[in-house]
């Protein structure tokens, strides 16, 4: 992967590189490879990701068709 630095602006090039890596899924892949994942855990994770993806698409479709956005859920700040 290559990023050009323009006008000696390294900070901007670094931000662009991070964005590119994020889009490619490099950070996510690295986090998943930090430890071994059992096949049953992998199936459960992939199933949950698929369900999230389907719900998100349905929500976006509903917003487009009705023109009304769904109310956002309040997240618990336990992190």
C-alpha cells in the first residue's frame, strides 16, 4: 500500500493511510488474529455479524421508503 506525502504534510498522509487501512479491514483482521478463535466461536461471530448486517440494511431501506428515521437507542456507557 502506498500513500503520497504532499508538501511535507506527514500528518495528513498518515490520516489518509489509516483511513485506507480501515477500509481494507486490516485493523479488524489484526484484532481477530491476536488469539486463536475456536470454530464454534467463529460461526457464532459470523452469524451475529450477518444478523447485524441484515438489520442495518432493513433499517436503511425503511428510512428510504418512509422518509422517517427510526429513533436511536441509548447506549449504556459501561466502557
